[in-house]
C-alpha cells in the first residue's frame, strides 16, 4: 500500500474578520482549486475576550457549506429563518448556505478561552441554489474511537485506521456528505503513536496540526503547529508523533468537484454572472427567497 507525501505546507496567517475577531487564516484565497472541494480553513482562539468579543454580526452566505468545530467556548448562531443554536465545548455546526443564509455568530462568554475552527466546503453547481439548512451537533453525538496511543473523533465520513498494535478500526463520522464525501477527523497522537488512515485515491487530503508536531508519510515530514500540509493524490495517510506532548491534528479529505470556482467574499459560485446575481439579490433583500 502506498502512502501519501507532503506536496505543500502553509503556515496560518494572522488576520481578523467579523467585528475585529482575531484568527489564523490557515488557507483560502488564490488558487483554490488545489484544495477542491475545500475553500478555506480558519482557526480562532484566544484567552483575551477583546480578541473575540465582537463576534460575527449578521452577514450573508451563498453557494457553499460552513463547518464550525468548537474546541472550547460558547458561540451562538442566529439566522434569518429564526433558528437559534448554541455551540459549546466539542460541538459542531454543519451549515449548508446553498441559495442563501443571513446569520450571526456571537460569543456567549465575556471571559475565558475560546478556540475552534471554521471550514468552508464547496457545493456542486446543482446544489448551490438548493434550500438552506443546518445541523447543530452536540459533542456527545460525535463518535470518539480509542486506539493504541491515539484517539479519533469522527466528525464526517467513513474510513479505516490502523494503529500501533496493527489493529484496524472501522471509523464512521456523525455526518455523511453525499456530493463531496467529506472526511473530517480530529486525531490525537500520544508519544510513540503511529496511525495509518485509508483515503480514497481520487480525494484531495489535508492535515492541519493545531497542537504539537506531527510526522507525515514515509519521509516523516515534520508538520509543526499552525501548519496545513497538502498531500499527494493517492495512497493512505501515515501519521506519527515522537514527542512527549500529545500532537493534535485535523485530517480533512474530500472528493473534488472539478468545477469553476468564482468567489466574492461570502458568495461562492461557478460564474461571475452568478456572483453578480448574488450581490444584487442581497442588496434587494431577496438573497434567501
């Protein structure tokens, strides 16, 4: 069995969004096709309330999905459909904006640490103007698999993971995505841990290290904290950790759509004409009709 290798590494870039929320833009921007079907990944996290208290006041989306994964803290979601949801430690929100959602994401804490991630997943052209919906997924609904010296929290997709003890575990996430077949895992590796994760050869795959340093592939390529590693096209993923502290990574893979990507801020469509229509709809207050 072949193993994937690292073909590109990017360090998260400090930026701000919403009402002054400080975050790391892990990837997103030019040449989005190399991450297809993924568009962007942000990590937000601080113990200083002034870094996050402004939150993300009402703003629109069209044409893609957002996946918000809270490691720590409390964030409230409200949208134009009068939905209200509270994300707390370990919770996930999977929101399909499709033809349009106007929503806010606001902290429900005034002190203490807040940390988490937001991933943007593209939708195929056939689904971009479908109905909007979302699912707030409580932490206790998300399967956690205990392996030899490792744990796997399965947010989305299915795979097999082989651990140090050469035992293979069937992994099934709480969410299954039909079109892009997203695999989204939070993997924790103790000292001396090594895992091999099966990936579909046709799928693009990324590893984001958020704590510690992972070693990727047969070359044991170092992947330090706040670094995303884009992998080669075929084979499984070998991950290991030789350090004393626990290494924590997000493993993200998906089936590329191979469709044109035209983005203007919170709108992601296939043509400039569709982007122009999204802007016009928002200005005319019919984005979500």
